[in-house]
C-alpha cells in the first residue's frame, strides 16, 4: 500500500507540474500515445506488421523525407506506385521517399498497422484511403485530417476531378483527400484458351454463367471459379447482389432498404450457388493467387476489380489472348466503383513534403504514370487515353456512360462498423453455409447500422451558456436508468434553468450507444457529454482522436485530486491532462445465485472452477438442464474474461494483455477449455436475451447462477428483491481476492454545443451528492473515496471493502485492458467460436488478434 501511495503522489506531482508547464509554455503541442478508434475490418486477414524507417523532421544529412503509407506491395499495384515515386524523386530530388506499404488485399492489414501508428501518435506523412464512408466515417470523423481545399484551388482540380467523387471525400464544405484513380469492382476475368478448350462462351446473365460452370464441372473442371481469402468473397458477394437486385435494389440496401425481402433471399441463394463452383482452398489464397489459377488454366473465371489486369500485365500476358473480361454476369451497364486517394494528416512530420506528394498524386502526369500500370483509370477527366490499354480504355468509356454504384468491400457504401458486421456474418456463413441465418444476420446488421448519408453541407452548432444539455449514455433499464434519473434530479435542483436531454441508447455494455455516438461524431453532431469506460476505450478512442477537452480545471476547482482513486486517474489521463470525470467503480467478476434454488437442490456456492463444474453437474443430473443463465454475445465476452482470470490467475491474466505472456500457451488452452465447458451449462436461447433477461432466469428459479457485473444488483433491487434472501453473490469461482473492475465516466467534447451546461453536468457527476444519489441505485460504488457508506446496501459495502483490499485487474468487455480494434477482433473470434465450438480455432484467432493489436510481437 505504501508503494501505491508513493506512486500516486509522484503521479500527482507530475500532473501538477504538467499543468504548470501548460500555464507557462504557450501553445506547446502534446503527444498522445494510445489508441484511436479506427474502424478496421476484422476478419479479412491476419495483420502483419512491416518495419518502416522512423523519421524526424529531416533524415540523416539534413535531407527532407516523406513517408507514404499504402497497401500496394504486389503486381501492378506496386509497379504503378513505383512509377509515381520515380516522378516524385525527379521533381523533389532532395526529399527521401519512404515507401511504407504493407501487404494485404483490400488494405485490411495496412489499416490495422496504420491504426497502431496513429495510436502511438506516429502518423506517416500521408496514407491511402478509399473514398466514401471509409474515409469520411473514420479519419475525418476522428479529426485526424487537414482539409485540402487550398490544393484544389491552387491546382485547378475542381475542373478536372469527377463530380461523383468530390462529395465522397468531403464533409462540412471541406475536401479531405486527393483521388488518384477509379477502379471497377464488377469484372469477370477469364482464360479464353480454357473457354475454347471446353467449348463455352463468356456468359452475360447469372443463369448463363451457372449453366456454363455446370458444363465445365461436367467436363472435369471441378472448381471453375477461382476465389481467394474472405475479403475476395465479400467482393464476389457485392457483385452478385448487384446482379440479382439490379442497381436500384442494390443501392436501396445501403439507404434504409429491407434486407429481409424475398429479392434479397434470392440474391443470397444466387451467391450460395456461385460459391458451389469455387475452389476449396480459397481461404488460403490471395487475390493474386486466385488470378494465377485462371492464368494457369486451373480455373476458367475469377471475379475481381480491375487491378487484376495490372497483375496480368505484370506477368507479361496479352489482353484478349491470355485473358478476357466482361462485366460480372447480370451487371452490364453498371459500373461498381471504388477510388483510392491520399490524405494530409494533422501533425504530419513532414507537412510540406506531404503536400508535394499530394500535388503529384493529383496531377495529370502522376496519374498517367500510375494508372496504366496499376490497372485503373485516372480520377482526372483529362487523362491521356493513348497511354491506356484496351481494357482500361473500355473502362474509361463505361465510367462515362454506365450507371455508377458504390462498392461495399472497398469503402464506398457502408461505414466501417456496418461493414465489419457484414464481414462477421459472412465469415459465419462461409463456415456453416446457412443462407437463412446469413440473411438474418445481414438484416440485423443493417438495422443496427444507423448509417447516415455523408453530410456535404457546412455544420452549424450554437454554443450557449444557459441552453439545454444533451447527455449520452447506455443507461436505459433497471438500476442503471433509475440511478441516472437520481443524478438528473440532483442536477435539475442545482441548475433549474437548464433543460436536461437524456439521450440514452439501449444496449448492454454500450455497444449500441457507441455505434450511434460514432455516427453522431462522424456527422460533427456531438452531444454535450457522453459516457465512456475508463481505460483504453477512453484514451484509445476519443483522446487519441483529439475529440475531448482536458478537464484539469474541474479537478482543481473542485478538489477532486484528493478524492478520486489513484487507480483511476492514470486511466483517464494523457500527457498531464485529465479527460473525464469518473462516477463509479463496478466489479465484473461476480457470481449471482438464487439461494432458494441452491437449497432446493442441496448444493452450495462454489469457490473454485472444479467445484462449480461439480455443482452444475449435480444440478443437471437433478433435472435443471441449463443451470447457468447467459445473455447476448457481449455477456458471453463478460463471462469469458472472468474465466480467463479464474484459470490464469491475476498475473497470467494481466500478462496476456501487456504482451508478456503468450496467447498460444498451454495455460490459455486450458482456460479456453474451461470456458467451453462452462458454456455447456448455459441456456440455448442466450443470444436472444439481454443481461436483465438472464438475471431474471435466476430470479424465477429457471437457472441457479449468472455471471454479471454488479449492476445486476441494481436490477434486483429495482425488482424489490432482498439481498441474502432472494439473491446471493460471491466472486466468480477461482477469482476470490481479485477485483476485476471497470469505471463509467463522462467527458467534455471539443465543440460541445452547450459547453457551460456540459461543465455543470460534469460538476454534478463528480460531486459527492451526485455520486451518492447515483451509485446506490445503479448498483455500483462511488469513484470518490468519501462516499456516504450509510447509503449503500450490504452488497455494495462488501464491494467497497474488496476494492480497498483486493488485487485489481481490468475488464476486457468494458474497455480497460484492450483497445477497441483488439477487442473487436476478440469479439469476432468469440462469435465464430460460439457458432462452431472449435477451441483450437478460437485460440488461433486470439493469438492472431493479439498480434494484430501490436501488443504481441
């Protein structure tokens, strides 16, 4: 305890010293070192890091540098980039070009590595991004980019860049990237020699295509359609959706259309049939490998964007002799497009050199060097047609005359969170091939997407001192909502002239609320304050994205440094600044039970995992088939983290999050086996239940146990239940002496519409009166150390005592130990495991997720 006090004293001294420097040092920019919320696709490929040269403002010898990040590492992509780099070096011979390309189709790996770089406040000077929701909904929403209107004006680009594209790179009247090309996604590539050998022609409709591939299979070519890893299956899916639904039906899917219609059912059946013609080793192949199957005559067809033509040309192949092409059958007259572009990040290490790179990327010279080799057409409308081959000239003509629709896989039509849900659903479907479940998952993903059209108008906000205050949270039911209402009453009593707008969004663990909040922030429409978990979720998302104001002044004015816990303040701070006001402490590792059920079956509360298994075996033998109540997937993640702690112990548990232990160890294997065994005792309808529903099963005697955070006690108290009569509790078996914690807090966003009212809310949230009104009802203990113990019930008093004496570890589910991208990969792996039960595959996915996060090397 003396060591903890010493560390906290040193932290406070450093914090106060930082505040003094800030007061005396003017506009010195501080450096953030943690994660930024960058929606990254979670299942296309395992992330591999590349080593890039670390740069400062000048390289050795005083030479300027520019580091440019992309995913162009092979085939025509790399060759096209090299062609543009060669021109850059001619124009700027005194600038060293650092090519920080990262391999991985569709940019999956590159964006994961980029996220890690941004988390460490180590941005490259420019990076590649797809125009559309990927660009606007990630980097622009996170305030990570500088507007480039000045370049468009200086270079005259408004006159030569396509009217289709500029809105997809703009927000609030500002343009944020420079497009270098246009790609077509809906292209069917074929080997004409194979077609001639088998006596078949290029099909124009889906039915013709199916008939052709039936003929090829009957003649001995079992796998006539070449496919690669999962992102290429998503690419195939989007083209089949367009072919089946037509352009109007396809576009309706992304603008509020119904995914549960018979038309979509038929489209997914068409996709299922198309997959029946593909190679069984697809998941092990890159897009180039799939193209090579066509070149080698091992397959007749491949669906891929027209970067495939750049790859074919790099192989020395001749168009219309070694390969032919056509629109994907059923999509003639439609151009399913995407566009690569480059950006200027805020804080670019070599800003002027980055601007020079962007000037070249947007120039006629640069685009005409890049695109003929890359296998794409220029974004500019004045490209030199004579430089482009027969395929690309046909693409230019089609771009000018066809109906244009956007790509899903390549960032145009869906924001990253929606696309990630589709990708998860696709991964499950590829493993089980259940079309009905796939459609249900796609429908649910669309329903939860809450995607808005990109806003190209200038945002308008008004900041007033006495106006309303809009507070965003996920407290909508049970003790959570009642606790919030109690604190609102305190606020309204102190600030009667401020209208309180409760913008709570339902959804356990805040999953839905954070998705809605992300959309609000993308639209530059922040609430006045929002709830966030202390730890990586707060620091690694909103602080890293420069979306929050420091609130040190509130800690100074209200004396909070003396009453807020030493464990918490570092988790809500960065570079000497404190960024939120914690309102509570929760415990995650709690086992809740119905004592009447235990007495009826003659069993006791278990203390170890083995005892728990034995007790649940007894309950099942006595007729209670599902003794452990479980809810939707996030509650399974919550259960998972407690089993990891029980199995590995606190040192082993902490080690898997800080990179000092291996997720591939035998100890983790045993922990996952324990988790798999635990799940055998749970209810089969778990995915359809909320956490409250799972708690109700225990209350009703339909289950004996439930693992949930201590907000469950707030729910039980709201039901009028009596502790130690209607419900009892203990640490999750195997975790006694450990307090697996999380903390809710509120923030002050940059650009809060009603800043003074938001500050008033934070003042109440951090006060003793506010916390002592909120926490006894919520089912949590106050973040402050001076809470009135007489207001808290028996359970919460025991939690206060344990918080003061137990070993403290952080929650995964609730934002403490893992950043959002790592947690998302774990959640995807968990979803697959819940569907398959394959422990080995689950462990492998967890190993890969840790590697992707940058924690495991």
